[in-house]
C-alpha cells in the first residue's frame, strides 16, 4: 500500500519534472477531513505550482459520508466517483439487459464529508477492460472501481490541458475545476443525487468550450469557511445537520467566501483590482435563506445563512447556496455552499422497535432511512425479509454513524437472496447518534428480470448501560465495581471478560536525527526533510506472533501531521523478519534478541525532537493455555472469600444492578508478563436475544476493552533470609564472604583492552587465587575473562586449518617474500599460548570441583519440603553447569590446538601408523567426561560433538548432528553453525548443496541492515 515517504517523494518528483496532472487511486477513511501533512503538501503543489490533482473518492458506498481521504475529503483535490453507462453495462459487464440510463456504481463512495463538503466533485466511467500484468496469465481483464474512474477523468483532463497549451491559455487547477463542475451532466434527477455523483458526469468538449470562453478571466478559486453563529469552532466547508437536535430548530450560519489566487499572482495587477458582483441564490428559499447580493473583493466577505429544517419530513434533504456572477451568468456557480440535512426518525415505542415495510427495489435503487438511535442503545438486532422476485438478488446493507473526531462508524453486509426469505443481523451502535440505514440492490442484480423486489426491514434496539465502558484494573487486589442498567427494555445481563493479549512498553535505546541528503527528499520550497531513527531492543523467551503498536501514530496516513512512519524488525544477524508502516501486522518470530528500528520523517526539527523518547508497545496474543477468564462477584470481598459469584441477571428498566469484576489471580499471570506490561482483553455485558436458540450462543453483541496493569512481582520470601547454615556463621566469617564475592564481581568487570591492562589483570588473578585457593566461582570468572579476551568461545572450527581468525594473518604471511615461515610460526605460537591458557584455566575449574561427591549428591533425591535441601540442590546444579562449561571450553581449545599443529586424532593416527602425542588423547578423555554430565548433542554443547565426529572421519554423522542443532535451536540462526555446515559439505564433496547453502547465507546473514 501507499506510504507517507512514497507520497511525499512523488509530489517532489512531480514538481521537479514540471508535471501538469497527477492521478492517485489510493484512499482510506479519515477522522478529520482536509487535514494532515500530505494534504498540506498537496495544497502547496496545487496553489503554488499549478498542478491538477485528481484522486478516487472511494469504494465504500452506498451509504452517505463514506468518501475516503484524500480524494473525497480534500478541497485541493478533484474527487471522482464511479459511473457506469448503458454501453459499459452491455459491452464490459455483459449484463442481459443494460439499464436505460447511466448510474453510479452501488459501491462508489458518497458525500458529504463530516464537515459538510460535497465530497465527490465529478464522476467518470469507473470500469474498463484494462491491461494487466503477465503473471495473471492473461493480457486484459475487466476491472472496476473509483480507482478506474480517477484515471479515466485524468485522461479527459489531459485533453483539456493539451488544448489549453496549444492555444496559449494558462493552465490552472482553478479554471479547469470550475469548467468541469459547471459543464458536467447531472446523474439522477434529485438534488441529493449530487452527494452520489458530484456535479455529474464530466463532459470534456463542454469543459473545453467553457475554458475558451473564460480564458480572459482571473484564475481564482473560492475558499468557503462556515461556522455556526455564536460559535468559533468548528470551522467547516458546508452545513451538515445530521443529529436530531440540529434538525428541530432554525439555525444561523456565518459563511466566509475568500477568493484565492495562485501564489505567483501579482498583487497590483490581479489582487487589488479583483472585484465581483455576486448574486446569491438558494435552491429552496423556504428552508435556506441567504442575502441576494454580495460584493466580493480579494479580502473576502462574510454573510449569514439561515437554515430551518423544522418543517421537513424525516429523511435526506440536500440544498445549495451558490454564487452567480451578475455580469456573466453564463459562468454558472462560482462557488457553492452545500447544505445536507438528514432528519432522523425518533424511536418512541417500547420496546424500541422500528420497521420499514414494502420498500420496492429495482437494480441500482437505494433506500435510505435515518434513525435517532435511542440513548442507552448499544447494539441492534435486525431482520430483513424479501419477497416478490424470481431470480436471485444481491443487496448491500450499510449503516453509518458519525461521532466527533472519529472515523465513520460503519457496518456493512452484502447479502444474496436466491429465494424469498429472511436474514438476521446484529451490530453495535452508539446511543444518541443518528444512524443511516442504506439498503441497495446491486446495480446489475436482477438485470433482465422485470420483477420488483419487496423488502421489509425491522430493527430492534438493545442496550445495557454501564458506568465503565473501558475497564482498567490497576494491579491491586481490589475488584472493580460495575453498575449496569437497561434504559430501553428488559435485558439479560450475562457479563463475560477475558484477558488474551499482552502489551509490553519499550523506550528507545538510541535516537538518531539526521538530514536526508538526496534531492528526492528536498521539498520544492527548498527545505530538506529530516529523519529520526529510533532503535528499540527486545528479547523473546519463546517464539510467537508479535505486533508493534504506537498509539500516537498508528492507523493514520493522511490525517496525521507526521509525514511518514516505517519500522523494521531484525535479529542479531541483521536479518529482517518484518517491516511495516502505520498499519502494523503481527509477525511470527522465533525466540531470541531483536532490534526494531522506527523511522519518522518531517521537515520540522522541533517535532522530531519531541519524539526521541517515543514509547512503543509490543503486543502478543496469549497462548490458549494462558488466556485468563475473569470472574464476577456480587460482594466486594468475593474474590478473597470465594463466595457470592455473579453469573447472570435480568435487568428491568429503571432499576440499576451492581456487581464486581475480580482482578486475575497473580499465580495465573503468564510468565512473559513483567512489571509495567499490560494484559488486554474484552468485556461484554449483554447477550443476543436469539443466543438461546442455538444460532450462536457464544457471540456477544458488543464488547469493550479491558486492561490489567501487571504489578511488581511478588517478593521471594526466602530472599534475604539466608540459609540456616549461613545464619549460624559468625559475623566476621559472613563479612569475609561478602567481601570475597564483591572482589570477584569487580574483578569480572575489568577490561583487558591494552597490554598494560592484561598484565595488571594477570597479577590480580594470581593474587585472588592465592587469597581464595580452589574457589570455583573465582576460577570460573577467570576462565570467562580469558575466553572473552581471546574470543574463542564457541569458535567456528575448520578441520582443514582455515580458522576464521587465523587465516587472514596466515595468508598475509604466506605472501611475504621472506621470513614468512618465521612470522607464521610466531602467529601460531601466539594462538597456541592463548589456547593453553584457556586449558589451564579450565583445568583449575575442573580440579576445584569434587566430581565424585557431586555425582553422589545428584544420585540422591532432594526433599522438596526441606528448605536447605532445595537450596543445596540448586547449588549443585550451578556447580554441575560450571563443570560442564569448563570441560566444553577445554575441548574446544584442544581441538583448536590440534588443528593449528596439524595433528591427527589418535584413532586415525593408530590406523595410519602415525605417531601422536598425548594431547590427542586428551580431547577424547575430556569429551567422555563431559558426556557424564550433559547432553552433548544439545545446541549448547553440540559443537564439540560435531568436532569429535569430524575428527574420526564420520562426516555424515557430524552433518546430521549439526542439522539437528540448527533445527532444534528455536532461535535466529547462528552463523557459526552454518559456516561449520559449509565446511562439512565441502569436505564431503557435495558441491551442489554447498552452493545452495552459500546462496542462503546472504539471506540469513546479510552484511548490513537495509535502508529505509
């Protein structure tokens, strides 16, 4: 889909290449019309650089107020609806009997916008047999949508531009737009049809004549700002009376008309002399009253309009106040103030039920009903019955509600009736807000049949009002009191709540702000776009689906002031597992450590500076075994006492009922939950009336979000107490032990970057070993420090002496003209010394542990009720792990020495009568000792097992074990395993598999992260 970065770069390129016309067939719903960063940039390229921007209105019809952003919601963009002509119906869609007149496609989005603008500017053919990519295995196919109508309109506009340039007429989006609007053929005969098709079907020839006739007039557009008298906000672009209270009395509106010239217009030659005598006309003076005349200058004028819908019938009404040039009435309306009134029907009966009977439908016909949803309603159960037809019928059933600063609340269903029957629906609603019910027979459904479809539609409102819709459990043991009531009719109160997601917050570990250097990121105004890259690190203990979530930015492309948002999730190997934009999707990730980079763009450094500590959430669905159902109680102490469980009740209007929602048991919290994370789920209170009929007993009609803030983990009661043996020690002895542990901790943190540091470290190690002889934790820390310094822990091994870290130096030495063998020996000697130091350190760890005593202790079963026994068991497990790690690292070092010196294993040496020194036997002895304590085929110790099999020439076994390690690891791939696999494949001689794996290495281990 489109991205903010791509849209901005496209505008920059259009200006750079001096384009005249832009088409864009993307769009989506928006919470604020004519708002956002992209809209601001479009306004600039249209007003300053004279580009004509055309875009699709959307495919979310047939309900009103479904136009999408930016095509149907932005003043600077020509929004295009989709029209189907009789010829298109016959030739492209191959219908049996084409309609006698053209009409708008059923799914084409309709206006008005939430702020009253018409939404759809014009209509154009919205279907075509068009070329398609060859992967579809066909050359062309039938396609339809406003995405087809918009480029169709662009083709006609391109003809106009070509003619204007040929005749030397200045090209202006203002003059082209007014020519298109004032020469279009109306679609439909009703005033409200303009909400569907705009001003009508575009006529290129008539528009060309209009432009020719008006070429000497000023290129100007008229900006309309409307607000209700006595109110400063909100500022709108039309008058939209939708709610019941607004339709019951007369209201006065202040309308400001401001002529707008292109930015390069001359102030003295064009702005100062501009003056027009405007005649204001109302399409219905009984409902909309406006002044008769207006003298309009460059600074604009304000006048009042009075709208009186009190005497109108229920339903949809559309009017206009438009301005005509008194001196040139042939120009048609210079500006229009659209006035849309959707007077809803009140639901007064109890139980609240409304029905619409015997509605007649033919192909393409739409019935709209407006209903004042009763206060207290939260869901609807509806039934649609059809009769009187022969062939199958296809219907679109849509409902739309508008709430301030929210996207339109839309429910839709496409239903096909093969025979007269009934269908049931249920969907949530917002009480107190007008709901539009739009029922449309699809434009081509029933073509060829002259039977009229009769539809009866019944709506029953239900609702349970609660004092808390979105519930937040703060992590304490206190239950939440919920108060419920039924305002409309008796309802079954059956509360259910579950927690099935976890959301973990993260702060960025790094924030990098930079200026983007390329011209494609330089705005036409000359300002360079800035980029902020935020880096987040997280670790997954178990694999699963993860979804990033940024509440401030997500789910908005056009109605956001930030230009772009993009993220990538990569592992420690720089392999990208997922990427996304404002609509993040869940991605399957194996366990391991990951980096998420978030990329934000804007040309204002202050905005980006405020985002440097942006909180990001990672959401995961809990496994089925971890989903937490919550309990309800009728008593405040019920969660503790375990009595007074609340199951269900019958709510009677006028009587409230309360119950308590219990927080989850702390023992049932998932392991991945930590302090600060939030468990999410849903809570519902009602039940569908037909749930008991077996249709869908588990379905809840409407649900709300519930969240639980994870509190701090419980304090370990044993922590800080110390064991019984420790508590009997003298204070002086305990102090000495604390000092010893502190010294070892500080010693382990010492760096060894220089020769001086290493020399000092060696002295300290000797001193500590003298002070604490045969103390295993100290010796383990020394071994870890040596491994860190020599960088040979879990090394990659090549049996053919091509060690990864030694080979570059060996190659350098081999290329020298002289003394190369001496330098090579020095390099090998240096590595041999390092490995010998590791072996000595590992031997000290091994010698400090009494293996026989450890084995005896493991042979005894610990008493789980004995505190000291359990602590001793944990201590033994730690000691065993330390012993195994020392044996493992010793084995690796022995193998490295053997590889450098070119020695052969004792088994192979004996068969070939080659002498071998004692060191070759040490590897096998060490390996056998390791097998006593751990599974040597596991991913942690498997490298040593592979080396052993390789030493004995069992290459196939080594490869099998290595493959098992790779598959069973469950983490992002480790490069050392795959490089060892390549070495084995080369040694076996399987070149085809080796080539295949080498190609995959570029995917598994890319050299760098991709650019945004």
